[in-house]
C-alpha cells in the first residue's frame, strides 16, 4: 500500500515547536494572534459605535482624551473604535483575497507542474503574460471600471495576486512528482487527481503557507492603498486606508486621525512579515539541517 511522505505538514507538532523556538516567528505569531482577537472582539473592545457622530459641533477634531483615547475625526466619530473595526475589515478582505489567490495559484501551478509538456508551457506563458502587467495598474483599472465594494475588492485582489504562487507550486510539484512515493502510487493504479491532491500537494504545504502569510502583508497594503484612493472600502465603513485619506488634510492640526490607522497598518504588515519569516525557517530544509 502506498504511503504519503510528508516533509513537515502544517499540523505537525514539531512545526509549532520550531515556531515557538524562533524569536522572529514567536513575535509574529503573538502579534498576529492579538490582531485576530481584536478583529473578532470588536463589539466588546470598541468603546463607541464606529459610525456614531458624537456631538459633531463640539466634539469634532477632539484631541486624544480619557473619553476618546485616540481622539475624534471631523464628524466627531471615535478614532479608536474606527481603528478597531478597521482591523476586521482589513484582515477580512486580506484573508478572503489571499485564500482566493492561494487556491487559484495552487491549482494552476499543480496542474502545470504535474502534467508538464504543452499544458505546462501554455499555463506558464499565460502566467508570464499576466505578471508582465504591474499589479497596481491592474487593480486601479478594475477598481475604477466597476462600482467599488468589499466583495469586488476581494475578487480583484485575489485575481491579481495568484501568479507568483502558481510558479512556486509548480516548482515544488516538478520536484515531488519524481519521488518514489509518487511512482508507487502510479504502480498501484491511483488516478492523477489522487496522486496530485492527496500525495504531492501535502508535501508542498509548507512553502504555500509561507507564501500565504507574506501575501497577507502585501494585500493589506494594497487594500489600504485602494481605499486611500477612494477605490476600495467606501465611507462610512471604517477602513485604515479611507481613515488615512480622511485625515490627510489635517496632518498638522489633527494628526491623530491619520496617524493611528497608519500605525495599525504598519504594525499589522510587520506582524505578518515576522510570522512569514518564522514559518520560512520552519519549513526550509536548510534551516532544519543547521
């Protein structure tokens, strides 16, 4: 009976021990965990409704105080509450779009690497063609053509971010398809689908997880940039990008409006990058052999 040979799957206890033992990975894991808790517990943690205009006449542009720890914006809305709810929006959009990109990239790369030949050539030339266009330009064009919405943003970010993943997965599959456990599966009469999805891809899960983690940081920046330009999340829904855009004209007099959502985005990107670096150390065979 053919058996599957795993390098170190994501659920392997040794993987978590190595993440915990890596200073970079540990810091990133803790920070990402805190961000996820904040995003999930928004209704409990936020002191006000993020869209509530609290006495707009006397409370607009209020500096940080004990009542509003991060101040208020031009509509008298609590900045802290909006930053917290913005975490849910930014992380949710990034997670959904990265899942779409990873799924599509993994499928295309796995098929190209496993079957090879003309199919591989056609798929990879298509990937090369898509990668030749700057992603930001594609995002701006698609977001400008269609009516901005959260779901459109998810689809656009996902459909413009899978090409690099496909090349990564293709390289992994090209190596793994020559392994003895794949030959054993073929000898036992296993179909291509079973060999590819149950035997080869589980061994490529490490690099895919690393790519997904690092893609989260990039996607958060992309989402914030599009929202800043008015092509992403639309007001009054709180997003770090549109919050920064709302405070850009008051950077000197009401610096807190743009500064705190900007810091939140920076901390989030750094957190995912640290986690990605830690995971790369975990799943890199050269790192394990040291």
